[in-house]
């Protein structure tokens, strides 16, 4: 009986990770982190080609990102996405623009303060949020990106190049007038599905 008990205990321990919690099947884990979003999980769910999250019904989903590969000026980021459901998309701040998603770049060492306005960049291009399938793309060229206070990379090319050469994260953010200040849904539900996120020549 003692041998059986020890054997069961050994099986339980091998099924746990270093923190002592049960191992989650790899297919459910995502390298896409959800950040600064108080009513959201810490990561997306699903599998490759079908990563997803459900929009919250209050503030809001803000930043979604992953560790950046090595990139260089002139390459292109392309994101294929889908939105299902018919919720009403609402930016958490600002009234001048509809709810949108934009591509996002973040330099290493960014402290998320106004004193470092050139360590976060957003694509000039965006997708307005509603049900459907979409492709969002932007070249890694200074004129295709804006910084924290809306200054184009072409106006500060050295700062843009520094960010590209020292990237920490790539991804996308949600907002309206303010690109990363968040989006939620009312009068219904909606799901965001990431089909593909690629960086190419």
C-alpha cells in the first residue's frame, strides 16, 4: 500500500511545473501578453493561427504584445485578424475617433512615461473595430509610425531607428483618439481573433 501511495505522489509531482501548479497543455498557452488591461486575462488563448480574447464590457483591452525578433528598417509588419460578434465598440477615452486597433512597437527600457516619448510607436494605419476579417500592415519606415505625442518618425528619424535597433516588444494596441488607452464593448459581445502576425522583407 505504501508503494502505491508513493507512486501516486510521484506522478502528481511530475505533472506539476516549478511553481507546483498543474501543467497547462501547450496548445492553450500564448506568448501574446495582454498588459495594462484591468478586466482582461494576462494572455491570449487558443492555438497558432487562432489566438483570441473576448472584449470586456468595461475598461478595457489596451496593449497586446510579444517579445520582438530582430528587425530592421524597411521590413513590413502584417497582421491578419478577425472580429466576431456584434457588440458596440467604445474607446475608454476621447470622443473624436472610433474604436481602433493599431500596430505597436516598444523599445527596451521603456518606462511608460512622458519623459521617453520615442520608446513607443504606433502605426499610422489602423483598423476600425467591427465584425469582419481584416489585414493591417505597415512598413518599418519612419513615416509610417507615430510616437507617444503623435510625432511622426520621419520628424525624428534617429529616435525611430534607435527604437527599431533596440526593440523589446511588437504587437498591437486598442484605443480611439489615444492609440493605447483601451476599448471595451457594450450592447453585446465580441471576440478578437489573431490569424497571423508576421514580419517580412
